[in-house]
C-alpha cells in the first residue's frame, strides 16, 4: 500500500493548537519566567557612543591647497579601513594600556561565579592569569565590550563601549576615540621620520658623490693649470694664481702659528704662548705672573701676604687663560677665513678658465666634469630640501580624523532591554510552544483526536469511544452495550460497526462465508479486548450471528470480562494432539447476548506463534466462518509478540485500537508498519481511539442519549 501524502488544513491546525494548548501555555510561562528572572537579576549595562569623522583626503599642512581627486570607491575603502583599524587587537591593546584596564575591576582579573562558588565551599579556585595571559584576557574582555560601526555610507564612525557604569562607559568611549586619533598622528609622524631616516642615508651618499665630482673637477684644473693658463693666454688667471699662492702661504703660516698657540694653551705654557702670539697684553700678564711667583716664593707660607699673593697669582693666570683663549680663537678664525679665501680664489680661477678661449677638447673635458659636479650639487640640494620638509612635516602632523561628538554618560541602561527581552521571549516561547505542540502531536506524544490518528496511520478512522467509568454492578465496560444500549458508549460502537459494514460491503466477499475482523493494538492496555467484546455484542444484539475468539494466548482476558468460566479453552484445543479428546464444547455462551465465544483460561507456557499459524487454528476460523456472519478475533498486541502478524493475513478487516493520549506515536507507526508488512492481500485497516477523555462532543448530543445515572 502506497503512503498517502500528509495534508493539513486550517481546521486541523487549529484543532492541534487547541489540544496542545496546555503544553503551549506551559512553554510560554516557563520561558517568560526565565526571561523575567534574567531581566531583574542581570547587571544593567550602559553603552556610550562617540562619533568620529574621517577625512579620507589626508591633509598636509605644508600643501594646504592640494586638491584630492580620489574616486569615491577609494574614499569608501579608506573609511572601511579605518573601521577595521579601530576593531583591531592592536587598538584594543593600546586602549588597555591607555586606560590601565589591567587593574580595572570590570575588565581586569576577577573570580568567575563558578570559582566563587568553589571558594565558598572551601575548594581553592584556580589561580588568576598573569603576564601575557592576563593581558590577552583583558584585551578580549574589552573587545567584547567595544563596538565600532560605520554610519551608513557617510564618513562618520560610531565608537561605543559598554560598561556597568554610565560614566565609565563614556570615559572609555572617549578614551578609545582619542587613542585612535593619537595613534593615527603617531603613525603619520613615524612615517615621516622613517622617510627622513631613509633620506639621511641617501644624503650621505650624495654628499660623498658631490665631494668626489668637485674634487675631480678641481684636480683636473689645478693639475693642468700651467697648460690651461697657456691655452687661455689670460692675464687675469696669472694674477689669480699669484693671489692663490700668496693666500695659501699666509694660510699655512697662520695655521702653523695657530697650532703652536693651541699646544701652548693646552699645556699652560704662558711664556711660550706670549712669545708665539707676540701679544703685548699677554707679555705684560706673563711678566706679572712671573713677578708674583717670585714674591710668593720669598713669602712665608700661611702669612696674609702669601695668601694675597696667591690670590693675585690666580687672578693673573685666569686673565692669561681668558686672553690666550680669545687670541687662539681669533687666530683660528683667521685661518678659516684664509681657507675660504683660497676656495674663492680657486673658484675664480676655475670660472675664469671656463670663460677663456680654451681648445675644444679641453672645454669638452672640463664641461663634462663640471656637469657631473653640478648634477651632484643639485641632487644634494634637493635631498637636503626634502629632508627639511620631512622634519618639518613630522613636527606639524595632524590626524585625518577628529571627534565630532564626544560620548556622554547614558541615562538608561542599554542591556538588558526589559521590554524587548520580554517581547522576544514571548514571541520565541510562543513559536517554540507551537513547534513542540506539533512535534508532540505528530511525533512524540499520544494521539488525542481522530484527525491526528488518521494522519498518523494514513488510513480511515472508524471513530472514538468515550472513557466511561465501570458502572456499579457490571463486570466490564462492555456490559454497557447490553445494559445501557443508548449510552454514548453504546452509540460509539454502533458508529464503528457502521463504518466496518460499509468497508466490508465495498470490499465484497464470498457469499455465505463469515467475515473475520481482527482486533489488535500496538501495546498492552490500549483496550483491544474490551473493544473486541463490545463490538461482538454490538453485532450480536443487532441479530447478526457473531463469534468472538480470544486469540490472545499469552494473556486471555475475555472470559473474565464476560464473567464466565469456559468449558474448554482455545489453548487446549490448539495444544492437544487430537481435538476429539476434548469432550466439552469449544464454544461458550455470552450471558448477556447471543454471542458465541472461543475463550481462554490460562497463559500459554509454549511459544504461541506456532499455534496461531497451525492448520488447526485456520480450521477453527473456517468453522466459525461457516456458522457466523462475523468472526471477531482478539489478538495480542503487535509490538510485544508476533502472533497478530500471522493472524492478520487470515482476516478480512483489521481494527487497530489506540488508547487516547497514551499510546505513543512511535509505537503506532511501528505497529502499523509491522501489520502492513505481514499482509499478502489488500486487507483494509481501520483505526479507532479508545478511552477518549474529551466529552464535549458527547455532551453536545446529550439529548440523544439515555440517562443511566440512577
């Protein structure tokens, strides 16, 4: 039999929700209670937000008029890059250091709730992290409290920090923004200084190259000065050469004199120094020094005269030191001035030669050397200018971002949002409750409606039987079929019988041969034996010849419910080697109807499946078919034992009983699969609910039922 597609309609859905309303309300109440406990016990958190405006044009104070024509996509990428920088671990670490969050009680090391509980019961909690591990934990805690978002497609970045204190939240948000801006300036300064460091190396190389090219030009000119002077035949060059020689001679003499004076000054040889410099002031001071030394030598040590002479000597020597230093410095200045004059004369000689009428070869050679020197000089000058620019740029760097709105302490906590939390909890709990309701309805819980059972077994449902308490004086609820025929219980079985008759009529059958109706269930206590007896009595009191067979050889129950003691049991009939040995009749009479029954009186001590598949059992059913129009067989439940699977193939119709809200859907599915797999022919299977607890439907038709309350 092919599985039918499961279909839902609105009425079925509403019915499911109505049946599972208690479960839905329970889930909603539980989740909302948990949400209430959370919102009233959670520590309130405050979020403060600062706004940063990013200028992606990268301002340069040295070139304020520069226009940036960067494309919009690149500018957007720049802003997104700044957002990622603000989110980086390096920025979080800088913030931790700037705000000293390692010692902060909120972000720093603290005992967890579990550790506090362990400590409360006397168990030593684990040691708190330190060093790098502590820093990483603090960075992680701050990163979780930080949030960085770009406001739409603008150049504004919102930086927010969540804290337990509103003032602390505002302080941390502002500190984070300021740290970001200061790091941005620091990065630009470091970039400029890094460029300066690179240029300094290049300047040293350019300076060496400039000196080398200038020296090559000078060496060529002055090594060939006689030849060049002869070629130029210019008297100015002769005069300049004479001036150069005179200046060089004077410079050498003054340099030698400066060196001797410097040496005498360092040694404190005032006599030599005054003689070398030929300075009258120094000569007079030296004479006074010598006179004071002589007089000091004649004076007695410790007398006031000696003290005065020593003070006068110290003053003269100090004057000598000062005057000599001035004269030596002046002399060194003269030497440097003469060196500058020599350089100027050499430049004049070089320039005069280059303007003279020299030969083509000489001019070409000189011009090449001059161009090399000029290029080196230009490169050196350019590098020096760029170095100065970078040093200036490093000192005047400003950030490309600025704070446009400082964070203010929030007036209300951002978390927990009580209304939103409760709303989400209510909506989520309702959704969860509905989902669990459908899961319980169709997969987990028991069956609580005929429509649910129909969807589950994928087949027709004959109806449901109300759960009636056993009336006083009756042996079984099935007695109501005879004693209370107009009760809801009796009417329920007449409706089930009508559904069975309609199904058997459509199926057709062999004339004159009774129909076998197998009554079974998935598990014990589903009410199958009571159902079999009630259905059999329903047929019997309507005038239909009916035979009831108690084929539950493991646990026969029909004899007890009918209140009779069988003359012989089905187990005896199937177990004896020769049925003729049974002297008593196999059939027992029902005391309340014309029903004939094959009953059992004891549990089988041998496997029963071999008995129900025997030819004797089949022959017994054939005899029952010949003498009755309806043969109802009460079999064992499907899941505990295998007997029902073998009997099912001998039935014309199978009545599958499920107990209201008790039999699990898993058991029903598994039992139905077992039954269907046992059938070799297309035997109809009809389901029904027993022990239905919802009596609204029966109360609506109360006027059509007899009142048996007395």
